[in-house]
C-alpha cells in the first residue's frame, strides 16, 4: 500500500476547532466515515475523515467523534455552499451523520454516482484508485471494528486512503461529465443524495412487509413472519448485535413459508445450522406456534404492499431496468428506487401532479415525464 504523509488524528475539541478555522476558506473537501454497523445493535459513526486541497497539497484529517463529545462545529463546513463536499457512495455517510450529529449537506459531488452516470464498469473505490492512481487499498481493514481504541497506525492510514485521492478523482470525472453532456444529470443526483433523510434508529414493527418475498405470503404464514421479525429484533437488542446476524431476512421468510413444527424440520431450512437450532431452536418454534394462532396482518390499501402499488412499482422497475440497459448504466442513474416507490404510491396522472414529486428533478422530469405518465396510465 502506498505510504502517504501521516494523517492528523483529531481527538480533542480544541484541535477540532483549529481544523475548522484552517478549512473554512477552502473550496473543496473530501469526506468519508467509518461506522461499526457490523458489530453492534445500534451503529454509530466512529470516524470522520476529511481531505482538503490547499494549493498543490492535500491535507488529511481523521476526526474521532467517540473522543470528542460535541463535533457540531463540523456542520459549518458541510452546510457551507461555497465548499464542495466530495464523497464516494455518499448516501450511507450522509444519512448516518445526519442521524448522529444533525448535520445538513449542500453542494456535494459523489464519485460513485458520477462513475455510474458515466457508465464506467468499475465503480468501487478500490477499483477506481487502482485504475486511475495505481493505488491498492489494504483489504485487511474493510471489516475493522472501528469503535475500538486505540486505533493502529495501519487502520488510520487505511481510513485516510478513503478520502486522500477523492479530489483528484473528482477532477477526472468532472471533465468527463462535462465532455459527455451528463453533468446536469449527475448534479441532479448529487442534490437528491444531499437531501436524503437521516437514518431512522427506531424499530418499525411493520417492517416485515419490506422483506423480500413477504408480499407473496398469505394467512398464517404472514402472522408467523411478523412474530419472527419481532423475535429477531428483541434478540438482536439483547445480544447487542445487528439483527441480520441473528438471522438473515431470507431465512425468516423461509421459516414463515414452511412453518416447521420440530427441530429436525427447522434444520432442513437453508441457512439454519445445528448451532442455530441448539441456540435458538426452541425460541423459533415457539414463535412459529404463536404466529399460527394469531390473526394474519392486513395490508393497508395505500401501503407499499398493496397489490395496486406493487403492480405499479414492478412496471416502473421493469421500465427503469430497460432504460438502464439500453444506455449501459446502473438502474439508479435513471431513477432512484425511492423515486419508483413514490411514483407507485402517488400514481400521478398529469404533468402538474408529476411536478410536485421532489424525488424526480427537472432534468429527469423533462427527459422521462411523458413515458412515466403513459406507463402509469396502463397500470
């Protein structure tokens, strides 16, 4: 791995204030975060990496929000429209920082979305750094426990690499977007990313409807799925681990579909191991039995799981996929998944109704509006 100048680790409020003063007049700031989502029930941002371009030099800072009680002064930089914030795959970083710190973001550039808009086949950060800068990331730290302290120099250098080259990558992509005529489309996507809401920490007991395959279930299988979903969340909270480490979504749906009545039947389900049966088998079977005796939950007519909404969403999803294939880009470049759901739920029938849907900006509305309205008329 290439050796960069040692990053400045900021773990005191006074030092953070000094960094803000140093960076308040810059025009571009690369940003990334590291969280502990793979290890705990409720994740939190454990590091905030910043790389600033000053003249011909890149200055790298790593902010430790676990050591600094109040990092709100960083909000001055993120909300400053005169400073362009460069991310790679901004959605996760932005929604997590909004959740943990209440930050707001304006004027962002996302190198991941830019690569997708340009139709590049390699869009991951490690691939882009290798291709454009002959830099190889050390993959040992991709799943590091970022909440542990102290962090090693190697971990800090890994975190540093996530932002150090983003300003130069942004310059390459900006030129390509301008040359190809896709800059306006990319900027519309950047604005949508900046406006994403904070990640919601609260548990939604009706969230089982969003599990893949849930809407195909009926009767007692639905009631069982709901009970399994509730059991998994309580178990994850008790063990302080992510809920998918208790049991993956697909396994919940498989259990609800097959309704096992014994440990042997449970173990025949894909994803259920002997260890799972030994540790949780009794609780799972009790949960299945409880669900079988409950009244199945009913879909709300305006929910994402109503048959009409699902039909519209699937038609929009197919249309988006075909558009993306014909252009040679990822589907989210055409429209975001969230925009498809909003269209399916609101079912606009006129240009005026389409215009108030904020998830579709003016560029995409002008480009795809008539097609979307004609498609929705037939669903």
